C-alpha cells in the first residue's frame, strides 16, 4: 500500500476538496501520462478518475485516522 489505502470514489475530486477543507490532504497516485488516450485505454482512465489515496499510515495516530474516517463518512455529494 503506498502510504495509505487507495479508495475508489465516483466523485474523487469533490471528495478530495471536501477532505482538504477539513485539513486532510490526499494523494492521487498512478497518474496517467497525458499521451495515454481515453478512447484507447478506457479501463485505465476509469480507475484513474476514481482513485484517491487516503493518508492513513504509520505517521498518523488513531485519533487522526478517526478524523479521516469521520470526514469521509460525512461526504455527501
């Protein structure tokens, strides 16, 4: 796991903004190069557009992880 669990969310960018507004900064891993065309690789783009890595790893306390879980649970697009 790359310093946190990757999660799939149909509204990834909105979730990312929601978390950032609460001081929780996420990462988008596995960005696709601009020359990878959507029509040629629709499955790759589907995953890319929905994958967000939550900051849950050894650097965070249980309280931090509870804060992150609560913020994700509160996301209501």
